[in-house]
C-alpha cells in the first residue's frame, strides 16, 4: 500500500538521498536521461534537514520505503544551496501575473523524483496533490526550474498544471524553464 505523507525521520531523508543518487544525471546514460529523466542537484543530508526544518518534504512510501519525493524549499533556504542562488536571484527579476516572483508567497519545488519501478503509475500526480494540500494555505503557488533537455519532467509538470513563465540559458549552456503551478 502506497502512503503519501511528509518526511518525519532521518531514515526518510536518507532514503530520499539514496533515490536521488540513483537518478543524478551525472550517473546516467544519454538514453536513460532521455527516456527516464534525471535530477540535477546532489543534496547533502544537512541540506535536506535544514529545508525540512522549515517545511517538510512530501514523500510516497511503499512498505516504509521512500519511492518518490518532492522537496520543499522556501525563500528562507535561498543561501543554503549555492548552486540554487541564481534561481532565487532570477525570482527577483522575473514577473508572474504583473509582479516579481519574489514578491509572492511561493513554495519552491526543490526537486522531484519517482523510483524507476513506480514511474507511469500516477505516483507523481498523487505526490503533487499532497504537496498542494500541504502548502496551499501558506503559499500562493509552487515554482521550480527544469532543464529543457529533461523532457520527461517538462511533460509531467505540464500535465500537473505547471506553466512556463520564463526560459533562460545558464552560463554552462544548459537551457532552463521556470514553471509555476498556481494552486
């Protein structure tokens, strides 16, 4: 039985890290990246714990094993993960519905991942339902950025209801889309 909940223990965080490690782009083949998607940022246990102390991450568990996660990150974490600072800086420049993203109460989707054997079964949709239900009373919307070469993620987020509000090319040449899901 799959349970959709939030992280409550160090074991939950450790299992997120294991799932993340299995899906980092750096460790996947080109074919895996194209067909299955990937995650970009390698978080530390301390990163996840600091974010979780502000807002708990949403997870799906199958018999006490984390099989999917959506990381919860707020503007309070802006300086905690150096690779993400430019994203927060963009939020001060990019408009959404006629005001800067930074002027809204927003929840950043820090990263999403579904374990290989569970993909295509609606797990991500259910995780996002739990995410919205958990945060909709405190935040105006969810926002994240997705590498445009990660078409599996782009398509999944469009299906959920995310819309692209900005695209840019990072200094390393990677193309990104900033997407918003208005609850």
